[in-house]
């Protein structure tokens, strides 16, 4: 049943916190070895590992393990070995975890990239990390081939979902890999779990060029153990003391190349549950899957919640099984959460979570049965936090806003080939400076206000875009919204809103009056209101403000 976690934090006067969850020991095995015994047990029990939401095709744990061994044999055949890096460019599919396990067993590192990337973006990532082989979906093959012309180290390509072989161009297929003989499996034994990389995700790049986030076997495995123990004991077993993973299905719609999507997916696999995998977010398929598979726990991001809250399509499906939604990657406002509860009266809680690629997964998470709307939850297993005054680097009092800093064995060892960026982000005491602004309350709940570089300074007063976005999204004629600061001669900066209408009759004047009625005068949308068709966002739901700012005028 996992470790029992209790919260009895004697709150100090300063905003330093240490998780009260019983620590999880540091993992000392490579990623594939850490979980193999459990996976073999699930295979022996005949459990189903994966179901495709699109086709309903299922894959057993036994098939999954055979595939991982075949990936190992293939990688050995192309001389992929210790410290080599493999790229993955694909929508979600069951083959990805087998590929991850196979890469780990050869002493290598996996680095996922968005299937939406252009060949230029892929080439930048492949060249930056020296990827030797790339596993890609057929839909991304043409883009990957274009990228390969710019990548001298990239010698092999594997097409995941088609039986395509082109020996001349060193292209093989995953079905062909599955025909290899698993008995030729051979592990690389020279792996140092505390130093060798197993995962190299790239930061979102919303505040600069993408940077590889170096996660060791120890980083990743320790945070996975800690995160899913926290989720089990503080959410699932509190929601239902009889929760049994062997009979549960989790809907996996978040991208596996991102740490949040990967972590939620792997938590299901490591516990022996069945992952219902969606290639990507398709609105009606999401609702159909919740209904057909009686999903009770849904990891999500705000754009998915906005859809559920506002779509008439929801009425066509029975979502009564859904009891807990976990939202992360971006804030979910009070109005949105209350709207979800109106749409789904049997929904017990919308919890929030927080984490970064640099923290390897979640650092904060809501606890079932607690109601701290607006909070991203409490510190999870093995994490410490302090909130500092950026001008003095000293901790601030409780409820005072400052920069959130985190420390944990799962925090990245640094940025790939970016020592200066590493030094700017992780200090000499091991504190990760997140760049996020927030505060902690007397009960140990953390609240994110905004990004350091996203705060709008109006006559020296700070305006948080997230606050204005929450107001805008509470308007029944607004489907989506984003706020940025634009230069203003008199004010320094002024808030500007980009709005997606849900009602074509909505006017800028109506929006302006609505916001003005709900906030202080200095927070008004003096920078203007612009109607657009879609808010640019990353695949995990973060607003790409830099794209909006590239078009900003001066006032």
C-alpha cells in the first residue's frame, strides 16, 4: 500500500519548508533494473499494460517486456552503448516505454522531442545532444529525414508504427525489431546511476533557447518512486481505501516526451495498472474514453479542463466515474474549477500540482480531501522549499511573495553543455531557482503567482498575467485568453489581453468593462484587447507569451 504520509509541519515564521512525507531512499539502480522485478510480476499475473484509445488494441505486460528486450538487441546491433543518446519523435504510443527501457539497458539516454517540431527545431536538438539514433512515428519521418541532413551524428532511424525498412538510408521499423531474438539481450553494466544520464528533456524555451535538462538514473527513479508513493497514499487510497491498481485504468493523454506526461504514465505502469493511451488530445475521444473505461483519476492540463467545462459535447457522455482530476503545467483558476464541479457534480476534487523539467517531475501536489483553491498543493516526498527575496537571496516571511527555490535528490544535475545557465539556476547549496513567483500559507500550501519574467510592471506595481487570465476566463463569452505586458510611455508597461471568443457578438468594450469591474485600476487592460483564433501554447498547456510579444506594439 506504500508509505503512510502524515502532515504535521510546525510552521516557522519564514517560508522554508521540508516535506513531511516520509523520505524515499535514493535509488541506486539504473532505470530499467529498478522496475524490472515488478514488471515481470505483472507479466506473470497476465495483466494488460496498455490499451489504445483509438483502436482498443491491448498489449500485455509480457508483450511489453519482450519488446524492451528486442529494442536492447537492436541497439546492440548498431553499436549503441554507454552514454549514447537516442531521440524519440512521436505521438503517444505503447512502444515508447519499451524504447525507454531498451535505451536504459544499453547504458544510454533518451531525449524526447515534440512531433510538432520543424526539421530545424529537431536538428537543433539532435545536434545539441549528438543523438545517434531516432525513433519516430511515420507521420514525423519526412521531418526527421530533413533534420538528419543537418545532423552528422544521426546515423539510424526507426519508424515506430509502420513496417518500413530502407537499408540504404539506415531506416528500420519497430515491427522488424520485434522479430529479433530476445535471448541475445545484453545489458551494459558500466552505468553509474548517480552520474550517468537516462533522460534529457528540453526546457520549454519560453524565456530563451531550449536547453537539455540532465536527469540521471538516480534523479528520475527516485522522483518516480517518491511521486507515485505520494499519489497513492495522499490521493488514491484516501479517495478509495480499496483502490486496486490491478483493476484500474488511467487515461494517458499528456505527451510522453514531457516529464509530467511521462511521470503520470509511468506511475500507472510501475503500479501494474492499465494505461489507456491517447496518441494526442482529441476532445470527443477523451470523453468517450472516460465513459468506456470508467476512468476515476485523470492527470490533465488546463486546456483539457477548459474544454470539459465549456463544451456541449460533454452532455453526450457519462463522466460520472471521474472522481479526481489532477491539473498541472499551468494554473487552473477558481472559476474554472468551480465550472468543472457544476458540469460534473460527482467529481470529488480538482487537485493541482506543480513541477518542472528541472525537478524531474512533481515537487508539489494537492492532497485528497483538502480544499485550497488556487494552491498547487504541498511539497511531495524528498523536497525542500524556500521562498526568497530576489534582491537579498534571503527567505521571506509566510504569505510574502518571492521566488520559489527547491532542493531535492531529484533536481537536475544541470543543463546539457550550458555551465553558465546551470550556475544561474542552481546555486552552490543545491537550490534550484525556479523563476516562479509565489508564497506559502500558514498551512504549508504553496501558491504560484507568476513567472519572474512574465510579471507586468505598471508604474512599479506588479501585475500577474495569470490573475487577469482567470478573470477573463470567467466571462461566459470568452473561450480562452492570454495576457502580456507591452511597453507604455507613461506606465512603463501595460497589460494587453488576447482573447478567443466563444460568442461572436463579444466586443472589446464589453471585455474591458468586465475586467475593470473585477480588479484594481492599475490592472486594467490599458494595453488593449485583441481577438485571435487561438492562444499559442506548448503541448503541455503553457501559454507561449513570447509568440504574442513578438507582435506587440508600443503605446
